[in-house]
C-alpha cells in the first residue's frame, strides 16, 4: 500500500506518495495528482486539507514471467538470462558467482509447471518457498541463496533481496559487485 505523508514546510505543504514528491503552494485551491495507483484529490480550504481517493493500486503489477529452464533448476534458485532475447521472456539458467558469463541474477524461480518450464519472480514478495531464513539480505549462490555475505576474491556478489520471514523474501535485485 502506498504511503502518503503530509508535512508543513514554511509556506508549502509537502505531500509525499512514495516514491514521488509533490510541492503544493500555499495559495493552491484544488490539485489533482495522477499516481500509478489512482487519482488523489487534495482540496485546500483555509488551513484544512482534505485528501480523497484510493491510495493503493487496485490490481497487482505482474512481476513474474515464464521461462524455459534446465531440469536441475529448483524452486528458490536465482537465475540469469540466457542469450540476448529482447522484448521476449528469456530462457534462464542457474547463476554462478564464480563465472561472469552466468551472472547477473535477474530473478528467483518461484514455481515449475514442468521439469523444464519455470516461473521467475523479478520483483516483489515470494510465496513461502524457503525455510530457515533470518530477516536480512539474501545473496545469490551457485547452489541457491545464502545469507552469509560472499567473500571469495574474484567471485561476484549480488544481493537478490531481503528475507521478510523464515519462508519469504522480497525480491529486489541489486547490481553485482566483483570481490
């Protein structure tokens, strides 16, 4: 759900609907804000501000895609894109932080409809497909994920998300770094 924060700053009212910031001058009467979720209507009368509208999106954004993958790829594995398919869902394979050609991770396998077809989440919260996680960063490894910060010289380190619970992660792929 989007967060809306109202604060008064000198002669302006600062309205923040993350990640956007909008400044409304003190003399404004009615302002319409178009957000990806819904329209918000701010009405300023004297010193009262009324906010109406829906703050959260009415439909979830699709943050998964279907891809061909090796039979050895398991649910929970971070994967990279094979080839250079642009505008088409890529085939995927397991990442290997010791091999630059098998990085960067683009997502995490969240399900498999057959031994060679998988669903990859590239952003957002996974279902309960993991076990034993602690809250904190999750890194890509050749054999799945780890919460131990990789440190082998010459390898690539890549945060693929944050553990929200023992069984779920928020997939938030960050750029890889060479150690």
